[in-house]
């Protein structure tokens, strides 16, 4: 759309001397990296990013300090990956290693939500929530604090080394390292009681693993967030390559409206009527881009959809008195429609989004159902493999088993054990309780107990077994609550 309004009063805003250093066509893997100096953007999306950055960092740093009362003898940390006791606590939920499928379910759910969000609004994960983006943004804030905004940083880098430059650069790197240490420090608090571990870390008595993990995370945060920055997104992360398959004509993407902006050109004082498009080629959108690209080149793998170029361009459009959103979230379908002079409303409900929503609902329901029907008793029976059976002196056949019972309650429990499905004269003998009429196993609080058991079928009854591998059941009953669980086993005979 070629604007024809008067531009006599409009001043050409500052034009930025900036090149899109990561433009794919110009990028050469054999060239050294060209540093990017992202300029501070002002506007709606920058404010949203500030808010989300505060929320993400707040959640990460503060969650280990949130307390949750689970009663005596249990950790009171709301979120805790208790490595010592092989348990994952998340508020009221307690997950045992045997139940790790819940964590798998949560990861599947998170992946499906990510697919849905990508189908709706492109790489919003990358632009707003990805730890790489959030921490890089934080590192840039620190850099800007010590060295100033884009132009000041460029000037500083060109200056010869002197006391001021050394001070600014040193303070920047010290601040990055402090952030990196705090990031690594917060990570280890998820694996042990945070106040206790904090004290141990300060007085040097924490486990060696804690120091090692803090060192590793300090290194990765400093290198990836402080130094590597956009290189991680462009070269290391597989997600940009995958997400291309998840967006379609109806996905909202940060887009330059070239039908409105082109032909681009600066405002000329002599101009009475504007003869070019709305883009005044000020390159403000390139100057703020943390990825070093020019959105006017079209959709690019390098674009993390952070929308800062929208803010930058809106500011310029307001200055020159033109409609904002020359760069905007837009769908390809709407772009095509706009080129023909019409519009195409965003279709949020479509086959792809419905499919993802359906899968999210399905996985969520399965997880809820398994969570509500969760057993507090876990029993396993493992048959001896060698020998499969033994013929006793009186001709009876005996099979050996190991019974494992997990008590998920925080009080000791007694379980009786019986068998079902073998001839009536078949006998169960639990080692250590040879004389007991009803063998029982006491399982202390929070413990997995094991017992050896033998099942024997008298010689006279062997003919009653239908096959050489006769199925039967071990019946484990909680004496106090009467809860019964059955485990299938096989009786083997010659
Ligand atoms: S082009 Fe725009 S949306 Fe894409 S990374 Fe750069 S500033 Fe963010
Ligand atoms: S798209 Fe907007 S910010 Fe970018 S160069 Fe054109 S007018 Fe400037």
C-alpha cells in the first residue's frame, strides 16, 4: 500500500547504521562471528517480555524456598527431587521411582502444549519462555547497565583499552558470573532441602556433587547466556528446525507487511507527497533484533519471534505519523488476502489445533485417572530362573519366588500372603515363617521389602495341573485396610 499523505512535517527519525549480520543469504560458516549490539526496545511486547522474564526467573529462583507441610518425618519443601530417598515431591504429590511414568506423562503433556502454542502463535516459546532467551535477556540488561545502550557499547568496543573500558568490561563479566553462580546454586536447591543446603554451601560442608553441579551450571549459564547468546539458537538448538513442521498458513508469526512497507525509502525534506511505502528504512527493527536479522527479509529460521521489532517499528510509525503494525503478528493466509485487498481472520480452531487439543485432553485425562486410582500398595513377584522347579524327595514339585512389597504410606504395614488358582493341597511357604498358617510380611514406613517364598504342589495333584506352566495368583492383603492386590505367576513342572 503506497501512502500518499503529506510528509512535509514529518522528520526522518534516526537511521541506524546496522547490518543484519545473521541474514541467511550472507551468512558464512567460515567467517568469524559478528557481534550483535541489541538496542533497547520500548513498547507493548518489551513490557510483556519484562513481565514474563520476572515471572520465569522468580519461579526458578524461588520455588525451592516454598514450604509445604507434609507432616513429621517428611520433607517440607514444596518441590523436591529427593535423590537420597528416590522420591519426587511436588506439593501434595509424591512420586516413587516405580511411578516415573507420571513424569513421562507430564513431559508428553508439556510437548503437546508446546506443539499447540507453536501452531497458534509460532515460536512464542523461543521468544518469551525459553531459558536461553530469558537468561540472555538478563545478561543483556546487565551489559546495558554497565556499558550503556547499543551505540555506547559499539563506541566502547572501538575504544582502546583504558581504565574505564577495563572497569566496565570487568564489572559486566563479574555480574554475569554472579548471575551464573546464582543460577547453578538455585538448581541444586531442587535436589535437597534448600535452607540446609544453603547453609552447607556457605560453610563448605555441602556434598561434593552440589559444588560440581553449581560449577557446571555456572559455566553453561555464563557461556550460553553471556557469550554465545544468539549462536545457541541459530546453530545449537534443534527446535527451530522442528517447529517449521508445526506452523501453517494460519499460525501467527512476526511478519513485515511488505505490500504496505515497500518500496522502502527515507523521508525526504523535498517530498510533498510520499511516493514510497511506509517503511522509511530507518533499520530500527534491525537494531533491536537480538538475533541480528532483518525481519523485512521474510520468515527466517533465525527469528525467535520475540516481537521486539514490532515495538521498534511502532515507535517509528508513531513518530512519522503513520499507522502502527507495519511489522505485526500476522498469518500467511492474511498476508495473501491483504495482497489481494481483503483480510482473512485468524482461524484458531482448525484440524491441527483440534488434534493437539484432543491429545492434550486425552493425556491429561489418562494422567488424572491413574493419579486418582493410584495404588498405595505395590507388589511384585519374581520367579526363580535357575532352577525353574525342584522335585522334592517325596515327589512334590516346588517353585521358588521373590516377593517384593512397597509400602507407600508413612506408617508400617503388615501384609498377609496367599495363593489362588492351584490345586487345594498346594502349599505356600514364606522363608522364616515356615510354621505360620497365614504367612505375613511386615513392611516398614516408606520401604520396599523382599521375602523368599516357595510354592509346592503334591505329587498326587500334579496331574490336576492343566499344563507344564500353570498360571496362578499371589494374593497380597493389607491387614489393616483389607486392600487386596493380586499378582499373576506361573507354576512350572516337568
Ligand atoms: S526479527 Fe523481530 S521477532 Fe524475529 S528475532 Fe528479530 S526482533 Fe525478534
Ligand atoms: S520496518 Fe519499520 S523499523 Fe524497520 S526499517 Fe522499516 S520503518 Fe524502520
